[in-house]
C-alpha cells in the first residue's frame, strides 16, 4: 500500500462518520450476498423444467431427485467421464477425496505441532538439578555467622 495516497482523518467525528458509513456499506454487501445465495439455492432446488436437461439427468441414472442440483452433478460426471480434468478435480473435492486438500490439511497440522513444540522450548528452562542439589544442604554448605 502506498501511504502517500492515504488521506488522514482529521477529527474524531469524521472518524465516527467514516466508520458508520463503512459499517452501512458492509451490511449492504452482506445482505446482497445473502440474498443472492438464497436465490441460487432456491433455483437449484427447483424441479427441472427443460426437457433436454431432464432427459440428460435421467440418462445419467438420477431419477430420485430431479432438481437442478442433480442436473449439475450429472453434467459434471459426464464432463469428467469425457476427460475434463477440472470437472474431475471438482468432483473429487466435493466428495472429500481431493489429495491436495488432504495433504494441505496434514501439513497445517504438522506445522501447528512444530510451532507448539518450539513455543514450549522457548518458555521452559532445562532443569540441571542445581536447585535440587542445594535443597536441604544450603545451611551446611554456606554456614551462618553463628557457626563461626
């Protein structure tokens, strides 16, 4: 980011106004995304009305759920079976058999374990037994002025 392009906020009220405006805009964006997602889910769950899409879906052996979700799955399988690598990868990802995802998850776990071990090593001091050796014998070893 180029700090020279930033316009400094001059007053507390200006900061409050800009923050409120940002919050309103963020809320509008979230609502728009929520509504778009709801509309998409509604459309995907509708019964198939196109005879071509319906026939293709039934041809793939899907007869229990004839909505657009099923049609999309059937189309992806058809594409993957035809050699479309992207469709194949997406299917593997959807069913949880994506090797890249599993490998990444495993690497993250290994990294977390290593970080934890490093963090523990920084905060602990290796016990060399010095304190235990002195325990109980300090008075004898050092004596007191009364002993002299």
